[in-house]
């Protein structure tokens, strides 16, 4: 039975004697209940006041033990979102990858804590979720950004429910997200010819790093994390086992499970990698394939700035204002060329190490392949034949004829 935090007991007269009664602190392990203890006072206790005074030492002992084992009280109004954020930051954030941790902290600091910090968790109903998303939508331009911020909040609240906190369950499908305020920028990518020009204009070691990205579609963190042990010339494979964080250069796992799959090493790439190892490679303790003058792996931003941007400036390649140009443009180019050449979607998905074909289609829906062009052309020809027939059989109605009709 539940244990009371404080007992006042009771006294009553039984015959000519006063009696005190209270429940013992310990629970009977067999019954799961606390036995009631009754004390019959001697003849010197002649009044109710005297009986209560005689019972008090027993109650004091019980209440002292209950106070010592008392759990910290929950703040008035219940646990707040701010308290859960602090607990999540302490327990979960250290387990996140550096990039994901930075994004989560940014969402918490700029949006979640200012808008919801003092709200009790039990009041996080659908109305509060919608108000938060709407407030975020007033500050950001893209729907995707609002979804990412809300995703961080949802992840924290879901974990709070598993920890036993009373938090209303709200489904994402019930939330109305803001529409994009600005048109989606056109995806910028290097086709094969442009990629070759950029690579030729770059200098070592950026030239080889860009070639790897252009041919194999590796992400920037995967390129900078490559080691000599990653290269399998016998089977012509590059094993992707790690990725460097773009800001800290700390080594971590690739983006996802499928990202850890090996990629093909073409003859072109095998030749240049072999030349690099024999002519330019600098041995180092960690075995990184590319290191700077200080013996450390390259920062992602340095590869982009000194490799891609300088080569583009040398070539006079201009991009629309606000367009981000980085190593991922080579990855987009590989995927685009493969899809446009008619490579089956499941093959492209494996080559790009996406989780499934849905990811490939969502990110590269702007690509129109030969199969789509052929299907569209056939359908257009059929419509065109019918239109020609209609033009030869029917006279166009003049405006006056339409008015009369």
C-alpha cells in the first residue's frame, strides 16, 4: 500500500485505557502491506492530550525516516520543457555526431528554449506544437528548415515520454508546416565536362581529392578521411569506413549504414591514386592519404575554398547569387550523369550509397533521363497527330461566330 509522507496517528479510549494507533514504516514482504501498530498506554495517561503526547515519539521516528527517504518534489506546475532540454543535453547530446550535436544545440538555443522553455511538459498539446511551428515559420524561409527544427523538438519530447514524463502525444501529420517563402534555388552540379575543367584548374593535392569526388561521388568528409588502408587496388575498391567532421576534423562514422559500403575504383582513379602514393604521399602516424603542411588532415572548408572556388575563379565560372558550391556538386553531377544515361535507379542508389531509391529520387527528381524523354516524345507524337487531323477537318471559329453561338 502507498506510504504516507507524514503520519499524525490516532488515539482513542478503549474501556478505561487510552490507546494510540499508527502504521509501521516497513512493508510486510509477504502481504505487501504495512501493519497497523496499536499501543495501550498505562494508567498514568488519563486524557486525550496526554495520549497524543505519549504517541508522538513513535510518530516522530516514523516521520523522520519518511523525510529522509522523501524524493525531491516536482516544481509547481510540473517539469518544464527547459528542465527536459537540460536533461537531454546532459544525457543524450554527448552521444551524437559532432554535426548533429551542433545542429540540435542551435535549434534548442535559437528556437525551442525561447519559445517553449518555461512551459510545463503536460501542456505540450497540439495547440502548443502548432503555435511553435508557426512562430518558427515566421523566422525561416524554407519549410524544410522548420521541419528540421520541429524534428529536434519531437525527438526530445519522444524520449521524455519514454523516461516516464507526462507529455501529450502529438503526431507530426497533424501539424501544418509553413510554405516556402522563397523559390527553391536550382540545384547546382558539375557535369562531366565542367568537372574535368575544374579538376584541371586545381592544384595538388586538391586536384586528386576533387577527382575522387567527381568519379566516385564521395562526400567531403569521406574524402578527407581516406587512408592508405582504405585503398584496395587488387579488387579495385575504396573502403569507406570513416568521415571527418567538417569543423573539428574529428574522425567519426560515415553518414549512415549504407554509406559505409565500399565504392568502385575506376581504372582512371586507380592510376592517379597509385601515382600519388609513389610520388606525393607523405607518411604519417594515422595513415591519412592527404595531410597538410602541419601533418593534419585537411579541413573541408579549405578543400572547398582552395580547391573548388579557386579553380572556378580561374576558369571564370559564375554561379547565381546565394548558390552553395562545394564538393557535393560533384556528387550531384555523378548521379545526374548516371540517371540521364539511363542507368537503372537501383544501380545509382547502390553507387551513391543511399539508404533506398526513395532518397535518390527525392534528391535528384530534377533529372530527366532518356527513358522519360522517350516516353514523353511518344505520347507527344500521338497528340500531335490528332491535332493535325483536327486542323485539316475543322474550320477555326472566328470571334464573331463564338459570340453568335
